[in-house]
C-alpha cells in the first residue's frame, strides 16, 4: 500500500521546491562574510607583526599588574584585558576624541635621558568617574552620568592620582626586554587645541577593556613611532640573537633585490629642437650635439645618475666603459653642480 502524505508534509515539500529544494544553500547564505582589513599601500606599515605581538605580550602583562593595583585602590573587583594592538596615524585616534576628553602625557626615560615625544593615556569618562566614586566611598554607579560630563576640579585631582599610578607601573612590564621607566607629565583637559603629536605621525594604539560589576569601558595607550623606534633599537643592541636574525633577514632581502630589474640609460648630451624641426626629421639626418664622439657619457640607473663613462664596442655591440662611480648622494650632487 503506498504511503499517504499528510497535509503538513505536502506543504513542507512544496515550500522546499519553491525555495530551490536546498536547505543546505540557506545555511551557506547565513554564514557571515569573512572580513579583511584593507591595506593602504601609500602608507606602509612601520612595525612588523613580531613587534606588535611583542607589544601585545607586554601590555597583557601590564593589564594584569594594573588589575591588581586598581583592585587595591578602589576595593572592588575589576577585569582588564588587551582588546587590540594596532598601528595607525595619530589623527585617526585624535579625530575620535570628544571635545571634553582628558588626555595624560607621560615621557619615556631610557638610560637617564627623557624622550621629548610624549606617550599618551586616555580612559573613558564613566570608568574613571566610577573608580573615583569608589575611592570616595561610593558604589561606583554611573548610570545617571550625562554623556557630556565635564570633570570638576576635585575630579581632576583624583584623576591625576589614579593616572600617576598607571604611568608608574608601565616600565615594570618591559623588564623581560629592557630596563626603562615612564614619568608622569601632565593632564591635558583640552587636547584638541594642543599639538601633542604630529597628526600624520605613526603611532601604535593599545586598547584595554576594563570591566567592573556595574560599568565597562576602556583604557588606551598611544605609543608614538619615535618612542618605539628608540626602544626597539636598544632592545636589538642588547640582544645579539635578535641582531643575527635581523642580519639573516637582511641577506634574504638583498638576494631578492639582486634579481630585480632596473632601467639603465646612457646619455651623451642634451639639445633643444623646435617642434617644426622634429616634425621634418628623416632617416639619415644629423643633429648637432656640440660634443665630440669620445666625450664622456652619463649613465642613469632607475632615473638617478650613478656612473660616468666612455662609449665603445664590446662583442660587436655598443657598450659603455665605466670611468667613475658615484655611490652616495654627495657624489651625484657634485656631478650635477659641474653640469
């Protein structure tokens, strides 16, 4: 006896046919599209992935130290973890700040010398107000805090005390790589009117998520390129293993460069012709360059003047015999001045 389908089974079968009969295809469509970060070739990255991973490890340690310190200061449990470590231009960070944002400057102290370019710290207003409220005996509730809250003078004093602790612990987390310190600078209540860092300067932004039982926010650290370059240079000098690895990478890069092709152009002289004369040129015509046939030629490599030589013949082909080689900008500059 043939199987009889119920009305619900018939409806399900018809719906499946109307949808193309593919339940699997619907699942594929529901999968979120994988996102890739766009790379701007006009502004190449200054720091390698290894360097960013190193910073991630350092500030992961810093977040643990900071967690312990904050728990002791405000007598409440909080959790801090590194959210992201990204290289970007300073204006990308600066443009995201509100008009009432408060920034803290700190200065790197390395080998007894203070770096002029500041390191910046920024914390969300609700997190800072919550911590200050707990320090003064409150429960840290900031639900009624207005979006455009402006710190009072008392708030700024407490803010400075907290941030000074945050800054003093930053140097400790670098001990596995290098001995350095960070000194507290000042609290800037209107950073949009002060040129702390060049807008086009490359910085590394470290975002750390801070969470209490009743409020969440973030603390950000901005490390300028000048500061990081100085630190990484000192780390490389003090670690011969890293230096050898760097030299090996350098050899690989030069091996690839040796296989590259460059345009080489020989120039005997230059002259100026009227457009009408150029239009009437024919095969066999002679252009007077006011130069002897054994005059020196200039050789250009990649558009830059690098060599000086004489024209000749090698294996029945025109060739240039090199007389002078200019390896530095000073040599090329002298040749241009003699022209």
